[in-house]
């Protein structure tokens, strides 16, 4: 298990977020990665930002996940406990993890609030970037599915993600 390049694009191929993570392991929900404190991450050509607290990321590809068009992130101490990007089906070849970000995100805040965000960006991009109708329908249904799963604390949005996060945090430099 080593370092993996994460490459998000926008519809049409424009470079979006990119950063490196370390593979943690695999369970029935998919492949887990660690974004340790201190890693740089960058949106397009903007200046890099340094990760302060760390996170774990799940690529859903296990038998216990019905819908796989998303990437989830559990943050160690951010105000957002869980942040899920609605994407096309992520691709992982052992060295590079790539996905097309479809704007919609589902967030679970530490205060208990759960919501779909960036709907305005999605509505704009579905027109300006020309999302096909089947992509629009799938993204909307995926966001609704994620919202229900997170609100219900259904796996892996129960203690599963927090357990992987605690496991990763133990290995991070202090």
C-alpha cells in the first residue's frame, strides 16, 4: 500500500481537485484512503492548500454499496464531519484515483445537520457544461440516496467511517 494520486475533473475534462492519499485498506464498502495532516491539495491551477487535521476517504466499490457514483470523506476535526462528492463512477488503478465531480455534495455537519449543497452550481453546469439527461437523473438520485443513508446513519455512514478515521489518525505524525 502506497501513495495514490487523486484526480478530480469537471465535466468535459477540466482539472479540478488533485492531491495524494495513502491506501489504508479494503472492506465490504470499498477502498479506504488516508489524507494525513500536512498534505497539499489543490484546485485546478490555484495555489495549494495544506491539509491541517487529516481525513479518510472511501471509494465505494464493495458488495455492500448499492450506488457507487460518489466519493466520501470523513474529516478529523472540521465543522463538516462527512463530505460526499457526487461523481461519475470513480476509477482506481492502484496508482491513480480519478472521478468527474458533478457539483452536488452531501454534507453532514458536526451539529447534526445533513443537507445537499451546491445545487445552484449543479443547475448552472448542467446547462453550461451540457450534462446529458441520464447524468442529471443519476446525480440527483445519487444525492437523494446519500442524503437518506447519512441521515439514517446507515453503513458506512455509521461508526464505520469514524473507525477508519481513528485507525488512520493513530499513524499520523503528531
